[in-house]
C-alpha cells in the first residue's frame, strides 16, 4: 500500500488539500489506521496552538495609549523629515497652500527650538487679536476677551509642551502614579 | 477656528479613528507571530506609521484594513528575519483572575515557553503562515495574499510548519 506523503496528511488535517488530493487521501484513510493516527496528531496541533490566540495579561488601556502617542509622534517626525505634506493633504491643499504648509513646518521647527532653550519662557500661541494660548506651570491656559480657561495637567514632574503653527498647544506627560500617557491638544478658534 | 486648520484636524481625527479601530487587532496579529509584547508593541507602531504615511491607500475602509494587515504581517516577518533571536523576553505573567493559583500561573508560563521553543524552529514565513491559518483561522487564499505569494507556496509553508512543529511536540513529550 502506498501511503500519502507526510505533507499531504498535514494539509489534510487542516482541510488544506485540493479536491482531488483530498478524495484520494480520504479513500486511503478509510483503510489505514496508521495514517489516521498521523492525521489526528496533526489535527491536535491546533488545540496546542489555540493558547497562542490569547494575549498575555497586560494593561491594554495603558499599552494602547502609549502606542497611539508613539504613532502620532512617529507621523509628526516623518512629516518633518520629508518636509512635505502627505498625498491626500497635498491634493487638498493645491499648489498655493503647499507653500503655507511648508511655512507651517518651518514654524513648527522654530517653535521646537524655542521650547528646547535652556530657560525657555512659556510657549505662547496667538491665533487672533483676542485669543492667546500659553503654557503655564500648571497646564495650558487660554485667554480670550479678558477671560481665562485653564486645562490643568495631571500629576507629573515632566510635561512637554509644543506649540503648533496652526494655532494649537499640546501638553504631553506621563502620570507618575499610573504610568498613563496623556496628550492634551488645545486649538484656538 | 480658521478654515486652514480644519482639513488638518479632520485628517488627524480620521487617522486617530483608524488607529483606534484597528490597534488591538493588529497588535494581536503581530504578537502571535513574534511572540512577545515588547516587540509586538514596537512593530504595531511601525506598521501603523507605514500605513498612515500613505493616505491614498486609506480611502476605502475595508481595503485599508486588509492592506494594514498585510503591512503588519510583513513587518513582523521582516523583524523575525532580521533578529532570528534565540530567546524572547516576555512580560511578567500576571494572574488573569484572582482564582488563578501560583501553580496555574507557572503552568501557563511553561506552556507559553514550550510553544515558543517549538515555533522558533520554523522560518519566519512558515511561522507566519501557521499563525494566520491555524490560529487566526484565515483561508489559505487570504494567507497567500497576506504573504504576497501563491496558494501553493502557502500550502508548502503550512505543511512544513505542521510537520516541524509536530516532530518537536513528539520529541518533547517523549
């Protein structure tokens, strides 16, 4: 008796053989105990691997927040390195607005240098005559028409502020107790 | 808010939604291939950054999801090829419920190590094919699309992977 190859039995166990090969194997297996045991052995691998489907116990919310923040930073860094907007953004912007985008990138870089100075004054963004965004010791502050709105940062020793050229202020910090990464973006209207 | 800011915000919101919608799925997919959390985290981030830098590919949500899965699979395979590490570092195994005894924890940890040792015998593509077919339950056609190869090649990868893995299991159990 000619037995099917080990590869065919491995594929048969997972229902991965083509129709003809499958019929041939079925016919053989009906009369061969040894090959049936082989197939059973391959089929049991699935049960062994099923444990692999479970994620290990981890704090998903924390991990997801960290990944989202890193993805956002990676994209921002990529845009700076390329020095040009993405395809969709470019299509939307059109020729004239691409210049404005380049100017925005330059302004972002300038804001970055400004923030990284040894004794930096608080970053500040003025979107119009009456609205001013700035970073304070406690968080981001918006002053408009004599009124002030403050978005306080959580418990953290180190908060990174960055000013956006399009009228935004970002605070990024890691909560020293929980380890959660928080990013606050405030946009001036 | 000025008009010039809106499209940028809209784009960012769309990107954020895309990340939120697919993050867990992609992380799990990569974790199954590379087998440890720290590398899966890095590679998930890498896959999303690669995908989001090609905005034109993300217009159709369903196609974008498939495309992202392919990027994730290829990123994980490239990583395995590059590293071919002998040892993986896993995060501490924690109790999934309060009922889980230290013995259960130890057993679960040992089972995971046992599986990892076996999977390490496979090539990067065999490992990815086995995970996608036998763990995620994708049809062979979809596995072929993800690995960017023919269905016959996928069958060959799957057969080799099952044979190697089974021999490993028999040897370890003997």
